[in-house]
């Protein structure tokens, strides 16, 4: 049995396939003893007068695999001072599913000019979404918005809205429904825009992948089995999610059902989400990078070609 630490960056419903694989012993089936560790992406490094996020785990060392949002790992790699050669192998969210929640006076995106918009952390998914939405409204996010970095979870943004310290932020379920119940509004249906994103996914380093391809394959098998259970067994999924998320039963169910609408059976890396993230966060002084340098679909492609993924959905109800 190979022992390995695996990080995850949030306690959100998108991490449920990982928790299912761990708690139900699916990794053990494939010869892995996995220890989960919370890996916050909130440490910063100052490079070329810009603060950039650093994954707060030793990629390729003590924690060689992390399940996290692709956007912050890609923005970190924009700065060559970061020495780990991160690469993403899987992506479980290819378009944006957050909701933009605002004070009632903001009836359209353009009304956010001069407003306080909360994002959880520098360079992460929420800042990415805000910057893309600002572009669509002909706003410069650095000049026309007051971006406030909250340094916490989505609950931090919701609490700031309720206390009048923000005018807008991005929320998922169940927090988006809670905000609407408090008479906050959504000036645009963000999921309907189908904005490409590289959401939560499996990240490692090219060096670890090269040294330990069997461990990576075993991890992916367990993760894919966790995904299949999530998509096919609501009761078991909610039971496991309740161990990891501080939500009541109805809130857990809303979070689960939202993620079930978009979680793919075959979570191949998103080249379009990668490309747009690099474009949105690129600074003039930094080099342009090839999106394909950030992803490697081959491990997942081999499993798919073997029939492993299809066999997980071979029951009569599928």
C-alpha cells in the first residue's frame, strides 16, 4: 500500500468526489493510503512588484497531488519565480456556475461602476469571474471597480453583504439562495453566460507524474469512482458531504444538486478555461504562455480508452 498526502483547497461541494473516494475506501482498492490535508491558497509571494498566490503545500514533495481550482494554480505559474512545475490532469467544472449577488440598486452589470465587489482571494476563481464580467460590461476592473480581497470563504462575502460592507460578490448554492431570500439581487444570470473556466480539478507536478505514474493512475481511478458515486447516489453523497461541510440538510442538498448539474463523468482538462484564465491575469511585463503547457490529458485519456470510466456507469439505470 502506497501512502500519499493529498491536498484540497476548500470545503465546497465540488470536492465531494474526493471525499467520497477517501471516506468509502475507493483509493485503498487501488493500493493507495490517502491522507487528506487542507491546502489553503492564500500565501503570497511578491514578484516584480505584484503579489501572487502560492499554493500553501509543497507540490511534488510532502503533498504531491492537490484537488483545487485550476485558476489560482495557473495564475501562480505566470511568475517564473515559482519553482514547482504544476500541471492539471482533470477538471470538474468547465463553465462558471457562481451567481453574482448585488445590492438591489445594481440592476445591470454597468451599475457596478465604483462599487465594492468582494472576491475571496487574489488570483482565484471569484476574481477571474469578476474580471470577465467587468469586460463584458465595458468596465476596467482595476479602475472602475473597488475590488476587496476577503481572504475567506463565500460565507465571508455573504456576511459582508449583510453588514453593508460590500455591494456585490459571487456565491454558490446554498449561499446564493440565502442572499436572494434577504432581497439581494442578481443583475445577470451568470451560469447562462457559459463563461469558460478551469474549475476544481486534480493538480500535480510533471516531475511527480514522471516519477510515479502508477500512483497518479491509482489516484485518478479512485477519484473517478468517487465522481460516479456522486452522480448516481445522492443519499451516500450527502452522508459523506455532511462530514466535511458545516451545512444543514437542506443546504447540503442544494449544494449537491447544483454541482450534480455540471460535474462531468469524464473530467478532461479544459483548454479554453486555461487559455482565458491566462489571458485575464496576464500582466504586460510577463511572458505569454501556451495553455497546453499547464495541462496533461494523457493519464485520463488512457483510462477512458481502457473502458474504465464507462464501466462505472454501466448499470441499467444509466
